[in-house]
C-alpha cells in the first residue's frame, strides 16, 4: 500500500528543506529491511514489563486533574468551523529528560478533531516512558484515540488500528543518539501526519525525516471526527505524572532559555496543509504555558528554519498554572 500522488507531492515539498550542517536526523530505521510480508517489532522482555502494564492504555488526553495528569506547553491552531487541516509536520530536537516512576516526558505533533466523548487525536514524536518500554532511553512513539481512550486507542502497536507498511522502521524503537545540551550538536526527528484526499481513502499517514516511504497509516474507519480532516493542530511538549506524586518531570531539554536553541528543545519548519491541500506555515496560533513549562520565540524566521519555537522546563513541583489565550486556569496537583 502506497500513499496517493497528493501525499507524495507534499513529501517532495517537505524534503526540499535541508538540515543545517551541524544538525542530523535521529536514526530510527534498521540497517536492513525485514523480509517481504513482515515488519520489525520492538520486543520487551518479561523482566522489563512494568508492574502497572495494564495502565498503559488508560486515558491520558484530559487536562491536568486535581491530583495528577497531563501537562502541555507549546502551540496550537485556533479552532474555527470553516477551517480544516490535512497534515501537521515539524522537525523536533531530541533529548533524554530523566523521569520518575510512572512518569513520562515527550515532544510531539498532533492532529485533533471533535470534543467530549467524540474526541479524536493522533500524536507522533519522541518520549521517555519507563512504564511503556521498560527503560529510561528516548524512543519515538505514536498514540491515538477516537473516543478519549474510553475504548479505542493506545501507544504504538499495543492495539489494532495502525497498518504498518514500512519494513525497516520498528514502531517505538529506541533513539541511541540525542542532542547534546548547550552545543550545536543537535539531533532532529522530522515527523508528519498527512491525510490522503477523501477520494483516495482519507488515510492518515506517518512520515519521518527525509524518507520517501511512510511508516504506515490509520484507515479512516478507525475515526469518527478525523475522517474529513483535523480541526486543531498541536506542536509541543507533554509531561505525565500520576496522582499523589510530589514532582513533575522535566520537559524537553530540562531547561528553558527563550530563543537559545542549543539549550532549549525546539521545533522548526512547522507546516500544515489546508482544506485545499496547500502547504502552509502557521500564521495565527494560540500558546499554552504553565508556571513551570514554557514556550517562546514562536515566529517565522527564514527559509531554512521556517516557523519555529522553543519549549520546555525543569523538574517541577505540583502546582501548575496553565495559560491559554489570556485565560488562566489553576490546577493544584
């Protein structure tokens, strides 16, 4: 199964943007392809399976709860009834933040549609999640849902739905080399979620780095609201902490120096396709920050960086103030 010509045209435009000399793509593919008809699988040994493995697919899409939950810092598009998006693409600097038991820290791009029990979302990016992988290494990941995880959705291939077509990229594989803090040695993951036209089936494809072969796709039958496209796009960092934990994990590089990309996790070359499938850079976005996790320097820079911003923060106490479009909501963890 291959994506449509429209998706391939978008890929060609994305790949025309080259990395700066000191940057390099994270290696997530194997040196050799698997035999035809098979795909590589990440194995977790019996000793590595966490005690709370049954909780891996519990809902983690809701806002911060009174005593735990999910935190986000980054950018999102303003949702309007007449806007529909068919892709979300960005290059993300890769780090290895240190997390506590049952916590995780990630950076990703996301497409969303609907709300309440009909909330649909797909995320792809990098993550440190010992409960999921049995180690503290950085892995690339996917997660999705079509009903706020009430029934559907999971990380990676922990449930049915995603159809892998790439025979060289193990879904959820570890990333051996990450960015070096406060240097120009930056490791980048470019991820994209690109939807085929409805005439071509409306599949949501996962593409990466400068590779012309997607990793795979979600069929439109897996979703209710994302079938016609996304109404919201997100770029940024997420942290998760369980109830009754005393701290929240670091996000991104674990530091935030506004505009200093050698020290702060960043995304550049943010792009999306509009309702006409034309590739665009963001022009009107909302920002989401907190008292401990921040974003900054969001603007179009030049042809090399495109639209970029930075985000993150250090190990944090459990009082979060989330700011979105001049409205302040306080959550005490």
